[in-house]
C-alpha cells in the first residue's frame, strides 16, 4: 500500500545520458531538458560552477582556475563525482520542490550502451542514487531508440536499429521485445568524427582548431557520400608554424575524405551484425530495412551509403536526437512491473 502511494507522488524521469548531450524525459510532460553533457568545475576542488549549455560555451576558453570537462566517455562514466553532480543538476531542474520531496525520491530510467560491463552499469546506478534518485532502472540504448522511433519491437519479427551518438555506434537486431544480436562500436560516434577532423586539419594545414569548431565543420560540411553540391567553409584556428591566428577555407570533399575511416567503422558494425543474423530475421529486414537514430546519424549521405553497402532500405528517424529519450518515456508506463520484478530477483 505504501509502495503504491509512494509511486503516486514520485516523479518518474527518463534520461538519455549521452557522451555529447543529455536529454531528460518526465512522465506526462515529455522531453523537458536538452543539455550538453559538460560540467565546468573549479580546478583542484571539483566545485561545480556551470552545467550544460553554459559550461559548453566555456570549452577551450577557460582560465587556469576553471576546467570544463565532459564526464562521460564512450557512453560510460569517466568521472563519477562530476557525473553525479551533472545528474543532480538535471534532477533539481526538472523536479519541483515539494514538502514530501525528501521522503519520496524520483524513479529513474537511464539508457546505457549495450556493450557496457556490469561494473560500468553499477557505476551509473550508484551515480544516479547519489544524485538523489530512488529506484533506478537501466535500458539498453538501441532498445530505447527502437521503442522511441516506434519500431514494433514486441512482434515475432526482426527490426534493426543503428543508434549513432557522440560516444558510440549501437547496432541491434530486435525481436520479441529482446535484443537478438548487438554490436557496440566505441570509436565510431560523433566525438570520433570531431577528433578525426581536428587531426586532418592539423596534418594537412598545420592549423589547430578546437572541439567546437570541429563539431561545426562536421555539421556544415560533413558527409558520408558524394553530394550533388559540394560546399566550402572558412575556418579559424592557430597556425602551428607561425603561432598566430589564421583563417582558411576547406571543402566538404576534404571533410568526407577525413571522415572516411570513421564512417567505415559504422558500416563494418552494421555488416558484422547482419552477418550473425538468422535467415528468418534476415528475411524480415529485407522488407523492414534499417532505421538510423542518434545525432550523428544525420551525417549527410550516411543512409545512402549504408543502403548501398547492405542492399537494404535505410531511413533516418524523424527526430533522431530524441529517439532514446522518447523510448525511456514509453518504458515508464511499465515501471511498476519493472520495480516488482527487480525486487523479486
């Protein structure tokens, strides 16, 4: 009886705890928060100064006494204390303060990469509890993404999702509400693309650029397949030889060449997953095809390249950035069942 009353007053929260961005879904309200997964701290003390968009603006621009860091790496926790502070910020921002708040803590569904270890899962749960969560439930990101984009995951037929976020590329074939085959590539996400662009500009032009500039180049010029209309962009950085600020112009063809190896890892992950697929599931995918989600799935021409490489129809989700968070929201409807099963186990 007390459990039912407690769940009635509890706020149910779903979090897509991403390497690049975090999204928070609140039951009956939808996605209420989208923030970069960045925290600015006081150097030496780990005192949090800013979180999210405000902290991201500080990347590469902080004095020596302030450090702007990203506490998530490849979809898992790289800095426990900072991740805890970031999650506490999210909880306090979306949960209204009420007189019973200290007695009733929010229940939380958190999406995690399919390839993480039990130790890494435990770290996520511990960080959530330390940040103020009550019951914590984990769901694999590709499953959450598949649910979020509306794939019929509970049917006895194969559905394939490729979720490409900042830290990982998650590939999964799903049937009967379970993941039949999955592949998690930790060096094939948006961050890897940014690092590749930084390395390319440095190697070819002797120009150093920051993370934010690399991300802007990826968004403006990045592609995985030759486009009908090639673009150019003026970029600014520091000349390594002269040590002075410099501006130069680059083309989308150059960036496509720079991203070639990272894009190949995504293609290899998809092909490796299909290679293990049972004949009946493979037959389902011929009709159903592949659905792309995650922010980096919006790389121009990626759907066309994957379709060419696999021979299957490939579509990008209508709102790829929100797919995982929307999936955690759908799962919330089954929280009471999940809670009972968790206690029984």
